[in-house]
C-alpha cells in the first residue's frame, strides 16, 4: 500500500465518523416525525421539523450519548461543572 493510499483511507474514515452523528439524527427524525405525518405542503413540513428539533429533540428527548439526559439538561450540568472548575 502506498503512502498516498494510506492517507486517502485515513481521510475517508475521518469523514465517515464525522458523518455518523448527522446520519443518526436524520434517521431518528425520519422515524419519529417524517414517516408519521402526511404534510399538506413544504411550509407545514418546515414548521414541524423546526418544532421537532427545538421543542422535542433538543429539550425533551433523552440521548444515550449524553448519559440519558436531554441536551438542554446535559448542557446545564456541564455549565455548572465548568463553573466549579473555574
């Protein structure tokens, strides 16, 4: 294997790992929202996606990667811990 080939494979694996979180998010959103509702038009779809992200996904939905806390709750704990260190 050439040096260039190894470097290309390394870059590819970095991109795959970087994309993993977004692929996971979109798969979850499709399962929990998109496939559950028949939208009247693109504006309704946009409004529902915005509401899903802002009112449910970021505030209520617990996530394993955040110790089974909602992102807002996890961020609050993180901020408190950071203030104690400073």
